[in-house]
């Protein structure tokens, strides 16, 4: 497929022609062929699926709906030489149909090249709001690799080196043909070269625990990047576990990461930080218990202790 036809295909998707097929399955294929029933065992998984994680809860719910009402919609598939059909789009429904033990399901059968199959699957997934940043990055890199017949590692290297903002901004440094081609393909997804370099590519270097949490446990991309600043596996795991358990916000996670980094630089900072927290907590308790202190006769004792503390802090 030429660059022109590729761009046209993506533009069509943006206007809802291709998008209609993938977001709300039609009864006809892209070539106008009617959907046909295909036995489930003849449908095989696609190697071009950008999505790495499927919510089991979502699949369970869909499987129950299929059991009760029958299969809804249609899968997009392409015929293989051995008589089977390869999924192009609709893996979540395919998994749910398997779980519901359906015998056959409706499919839209079309011929796709590897390049077209990846493009179609990627566009379908990018339209989903729950696609993770890591899956988006992996899918786009695979797409660029297929389109340009270039290894992923080479693509990443070109983006990181030639695509650096200092170089692209210089008028005396002409970008290579490879960089221009990469930038053109990224623009099809509405992603600028610098954004992809500074944000998307960073997901690839995340520690495995953060990748898993980002993919499977709804840890936000920004929170995962913030936690990646903690290099000690044990310390990072503690913060990650707490963040997931309490559903903490990015702001809260960022504050804890900053405290942890400061403590690692200077162990005394951590001790002093805990001491300040204890003082703050005690001050709040004193304010709340003013009446009780007066009634129980403890007020004078508290005042004496505070005076001793003030004297201690004033000592050189």
C-alpha cells in the first residue's frame, strides 16, 4: 500500500467509514459482502493485535450476554490458505464467544495484507478510550515497522537520536528520509514526533511491575512514569502497592515519590520528615482537646512540656 493510500485509509476511518465497521459492526464487509456464519474453531488469533490485556470481567459479562441472547455484531476476519480465518478485529468478542461455548459466529470476511490487517486492528483499538499508553506505543511502532519494512529497534533509535528537538529545530541539519517517513506516519495518529519521543517511548523502559500495573490495574501512565523514578525495587513496590490499594491520585503519588527520593539522598531527611508529621499530628490533637485538657487538669502539664520543647529547640 502506498503512503497516499495509507493516509486516505486513515482519513476514511476518521470520517466514520472504516470506523463504523470496527466500532459498530456492520452486516456487510468493506467490499459489500454480507456477513457469514463461521464455526468458532476455524477462527484463529491475529499476530497483529495491538491490545495486550483484556479485562476478564468484561469478557465474563459479554459471554453471559451471548449465552442469553446469542452472538451480537460481527468479527472482521481474513481467509488463510489452510482454510481457517484470522481475526482482524474483535478479539474481545471472539474470547467471549469461546467462553460462552458458541459453535459459530457471524463474520465479515475480507482480504487484507499484513499491513492492512495491522492498520485496521490498530485503528479499531485506538478508538477505544481504555487503550493504555504502552499498548498505543507498541501498536504504532509495529505499524511503522510494517509500513517502512524497518526493524523496531532501528525506528526507536532514529526517533531518539535524529528526532531530538535540538536537531530538528536546526535549519542546517536536514532530517533523513527515514525520519521524515516516520514523522509522516505518526501524524496519521495525530501524534507529533517530539510527543512520541518524550512520552510514548518512555513506556517501553518502565520496570515490569509498573508495566503490569499500567496494563492490568488501571495505573495511569503519568503515575507509572512518576513511580519509575524510584530505582530500588523494594521501595517502588511498597509505593505501588499502596497506590493501587488506596486508589491514590497522581498528585499524592508524586508527593510520596519526592519524599522517597529525598530520603534516599539523605537518611536524616526521612527521620526529620516523620518527626514533623508527629508534631503536626500532636498539634491537631491539642487543638481538638482544649476543653478536655482544662477539665482533666492536664493543661498545665501540657504547657510545661511545650515550654521545655521550646527551650530545647532554642538551644544552640
